[in-house]
């Protein structure tokens, strides 16, 4: 069974008009902000996923709507004691002139955990998607780093039925040297930002301008001298309508400038109309 949510225009405001939560997922709809967007929060019973949990979510954004999709807190992936994995599947549909913003807290795969997530977003020609995929190496404040068994994530985005973005990542620390300089080195937090939309659209242009300013001051290229920096950022124009950002931080806190810059940009009236970070707690 699939959980589902639908956002539609109601009196010039985007509102959650349909919602179905299937365990272990719970969809929360906070009070409407002072802006045109709808805010939906994804939570899970117990604050995380155990082996065998399967979250399946369908998201529908009707024409001219704006949706912010966040999580309640870090999503913890607990250890697998029987070889099974936890998984999360998301299927999104974003109609003409709609904006979908997916801004979760990090996934934290704990020791001996197995996790797989897949997202497939279908966009109309004039729709815009800003999606963040953020994960952490484990409970690093306890000294746990890359102790999980398996972690995998996949993102597909189609525009008017045409595939424009396919990104896959998988890591098995027992097989890969996660802490080598060729992979993560001293960095323990990985954040990817995907922006897909009409290049001439006001929303795409406003967000693209912010994303291009994300590299920290003084960073002019990615090279060996950056290995000791608290965080590094790479921005790539993958296609005319696809902008990709990858950031690595030595801690979650090190990537806060990236998160805060995104949140501040989204406060613009042409986007969400409020700052998601200020509604966090």
C-alpha cells in the first residue's frame, strides 16, 4: 500500500487536499505559513526505519501549486539483524507551473544497517523541482563512521516524459574504502542538490543564481588542497534545465551554510514565501 498526498490551489493558496499515511510513515501538515505554499512533513514512528520497513509515497502537485516537503528530524536507519533492508520509494508528479521543494534532514545509517531509497519525479514542461538528498556517515558523535552494511540511493527525473536526470549512488564500506582520499577522506556528511525546471522560468533562475554562489569563499576548483577544508562544494550545469550541486562536509554543522542559503532563498515571494529553517522548531 502507498501513502499519498495531493496539493491543490484553494483560494490562491496551495493546500493539502488529500493525504493517506501508511505505517511506518506519518504525514503531518503544519498550520499554513504566511505565504502561498503548502508544507508537509514526513515523520516515522520511533524516529527511524528498522529492517523490513518499506515506505512508499506518491506526491501530486496540481497546476500552479507550491509544496515544501521536509522531514521531522534526522531519519535514523537502525541495524539489520536478519539481513533485510529498510527502503523508501517516492513517486512524484508536478504539474504545469507548480513548484516542489524537497528539503529533508540527513539520513543517518547506523552500524550494521541496510538501506535503499529510490525517487522518480515526473515534471510537466513548466514545472520546477528543487530536491536535496542528504546523508551522514553514522552516529559520528559516538565515533561511529561508515559502520553501516549497505546504503544506496537513486533519483530519476523526467520532464514531459523524457528522462533528463538519472543519479545513482551505492556504498558498502566493507568493500569500499570510504575514508580514503579518493572517496570521502575526512568528510562525513554528503549533500546533493538537484534543480530541474524551465531555464527561462523565474523560479529556476532565482534558485540557480543562489546555487552558483554556494562554493565557500576562496574555493576556485576541486583539488587536493581542499581535502582539509570543513566543506567543499561543486556546482555543475548538467543540462540547460538541470543544475547539480554536490557538497561534502566534515560534519553536519559544516554544511549548515549550504542549508541556510537554500532556506533563505526559498523565502522569496516567487518561491515558497517563507524560510523553511525558521519553521523548523
